């Protein structure tokens, strides 16, 4: 049958498969569209709903900029108001099709003209009339309707039905078909539109223009699909990453909680152990004190009895009676004379019950083992050494973890690994093909370089990790201590061991250049009028955070100073009965607490304010004449012994 087309799916998809109810509903009122207006972002809303929304969000409708309720894109109201947003005829057409699909009991419009009723089986998309099967066959044979498109009514209208519907008419001119496309204005126009507004514009056939625009839309869709795929990958990656972060976070939290519990258990067990030992010592002391107390109480009773008898004789006795008894009384006095005995409970209480420390002093104090744990011990003595060693400098390389040592008396710079195995020992260094004799005192780490204080040659050497001299400068006096400061600076102490102490001082050097850093004396900084009048023998210096410490082995004191050289605090030992003795090398821990060795075979832990915190290691732990100290990368305490040539590493944190 010519012109008769069955409603079989051209694209293999029905409207029900393509469209959802939401697509045909306004997202403001959630009802079917009524006069749908399309925004530049391609979202559509009822004209009435859009007017109310804009009035609430942008009261000045004359020049309103509002946000799309769906995508939040900024939308500029067109000239003339919201009515001039384009009407979405596509949605209107879809609504018509969907409404017709819902009404399944249509009557034949042709039979109704003869006052008869028959059920419609088809629809003419050109006439927009419902017709029965008999009328449909006749409709396709008449001269005027032979080319009309007639499709069967089914429960599932296809995309073909939608595409075949009668084209929309011109909005400006009622019932006028849109026949051509204005290329300049990018809009379909009717014949009246052409005559009135588009007579000089370039026009195109609708089919031709549609093909070109479809190609552009298809190309744009391909690009958008790629963007969608990329965004989908990124979102998937983001979700996967978030899941991974969550999983790792949970694992880390679990590990932290487990570590916390383990540390709590270790601290608890350590507390019990220390407490038990402390209580045992206290009980022993209490027992001894009670025994002494009983003895003293007994003696007190005897003395009091003798005192009473002698008093009564003196008060009431006759001369002859006093003369008769004075020999026995004097003899008894001699027997009962109290011996001058040093009581344990009066002299040793500090050993059993330490004095209370303030909370501020205890902050930053590491939890030490009851007995310091010796982790490593090795000797630096060799058969070639002509003198007893004087290990007065020690540092640990942050890149290699190797231990750098200076032997002052034998003129050696040594490098050991962290297991105490000798790597190299040098008595001569080189700079620009020229030899330089090693006469070292202290050594310090300076970023990626090593700073060496030369005693006899009065030099500061800057070395690389291979002990090659990169730069140096000469000082006025013998260099002893050396330490890095903040802001690319170093500080040294100089010592001339004469009775006049001429040349003893503290100097600051600026480091110019970066590779290698070159020390230059800071002539504007002088501590002559402050520190030099206080310090007699400044052997070592230690840089802290915005301050520094100088050890004075002559006065047995540490001076803690600000960067101008003003003395802020001093440390002279635990107390008057337990003073600091000839302080030696110093280092600092992670809390800027000061660690210093002294000649009484002790390592002191001192706060930045000069308060005694604890003895870290003593002679009882096997320490003998400690000199230089530092912390390795594991936070363990490295100590050199002045004359034995040994290096010992103790557990610190």
C-alpha cells in the first residue's frame, strides 16, 4: 500500500526506552511541562515556574542574572524578559506523542463524519486524524492523500512516529509552516518571516541545513563522550584513591593504636620494675633507719637517766656527797659521750628519694632505662699512634650514618661505619692540589658538608663527604669548638692555654656561597664586652634555637646566651654538693635539651634554662673520662673517651 508505513521501530528503540518521566517533567514544579522554556545550558522549565524562581532569586528582572536550578550555571535574562527564552518544541512534541500513547481507545475521525463509530487502528501524521483500517486503505488511494504518512497505532510507539510528526509551525505567524533555514540568524523561518525580516539573508533548504547541523552536533557529541569517559575515569580514580586513603588511614590508626598499647605496656612494666626496685631500696633504708632509731632511743633513755641523777645531786646533794660521787659521775659521762656518727638517713636520702623536679623541667626529658643500655663499643687505638689519643670531636654523617672522629694528640681525622669498623684515617688533607696537615679539635655537620676546627693551624676547614677540602679560612687564634647556627652561620671558640688566657674568645662566621659554603668572619658581631669578661676557657660551643651555649672548663660552668651574646642562664651542676666539673663536649636532643660531658665521668641532661634534669650515663655504667658527645640518626648517644681511645654508644630514646 503506497504511503502506508507501519509503526515498526526504525532505530530499534521505543520512546519508553529513550525517555524517562523526569525528562518530560519540570524540575521546579515536578509536573509535566507547561510552555517549556530552554536556557542556554539546555535545561528547560515551565515559563511560570521559571518566572517565580527568578523573582525569588533575582528581584530585578530587567537585568537579572540567575543560576540554573539544576547545574548552577549563571544565566543572563534575555532582552524582553523570560518569555524570549526559546520554547522547547521538542519537549512539546514528545508530550503530544506520550499523551496520544496513553489514550488507547481512539475512534475513527472519518467514520464520525457519517455518524458511525469504529475503533481507529492508524493515524495520519499529515492530517493528524485517527482512522480505522478500512478508511486507512481508502486514505492512501485518494489523489489528495496518496502521499500522506499513515502509521498503525501500537502500545509502543517508536522513534519513527516522533520523527514523522507534522513539523511545528512558525511562532510569529500562526499556522505558517517553517520551510527554510536562515543561515545568518541560525533559525528556521516561514515565507512571511522571509518577506519581513530575512529577505536579504542567506537561506538554505531545511534538509540541507539539518544535515550540516547534525554533523556538527555529532562531532560535538563525540568530543563530549570523550570528556565524559575521561571524567568517569577521573571520578573512578578519585573514588579508588579515597578508598585507598581510607584503608591506609585505618591501617595506620590501627598501627598507632597498637603501638600506643605496646608503649603503654612497656611504660607500665618499666614503672613496675623501677617502683619495685625503689620500694626495695626504701624498705632497706627504712629498716636501717629504724635500727638506728631504736639504738638512739635507748641511748637517749640512759642519757636522760644520768642527766636526772646528776642534776639532782647538784641541786640537793651535800658537798661531801658530791665529792664522794663526782668520780663515778665523770666516769659515766665519759662512757655515755655520744659519738659523732654520720647517719645514713641524713646524708644519703637524695640517693634514695630524688628531689622533685618541676613539670617544666621534666618536659622533653626522655624515658631512660633504669640502667643505660650500651649498644656499641669500639677502640680507635692503633700501633702507629705515638701518643695517647685525645678524641675531642665527634659527629655523625646524616647521609651515610658514619661516625666522624678527631684525635687531637695524634693529628688524625677518622671515619668509622655505624658498626665501629674503620673506613679511613687521614693525617693529611688536600685543597687545590696543596697538602694540609690535620691538626683537629672539634667537628660538626654543616648540611651536606663537614666543618672542621683546626687547632694549631688556626683554621676552619669545609670538607665534603670524601674529606676533600672545599673551602677554608684562617682565624687569629687556636680553634677548639665549632657549631652550626641558623641563617647560614657558624660559631667557633678559640683557646690559648696560657696563664693570661689571651686569645680565648667566641667568634661568629657568615657562610657565603652555597656550594661550597665559605666561612667569613662576622666583624660586626663581637662578644668581647659580655662573654669574654665571663668566660675564661671556652672549649666548646653549641648552637640552639635562637641561642647558643659555651662551656667554660676553667670556671666549671655553662653559659646559655642569646644571639647577641647576653647571658640568659647558667648551669653549674645538679646542686652545690654535686657541681659540674670541667665541662667537655656538648650536643642537643630533639627537645633542645643540652647534653654535656664532664670530668667526673658523667653525662648531664640540662634544660635550655639551665636546670638539671638527669644523669644519662655515669661511671657506674662503665664511663671513663668522657669528652665529645653527639646523637646518631637513631637518637642514640655517642660518647668518646678522652684518653682510652674508645667510642661508646648508649640507648637514649
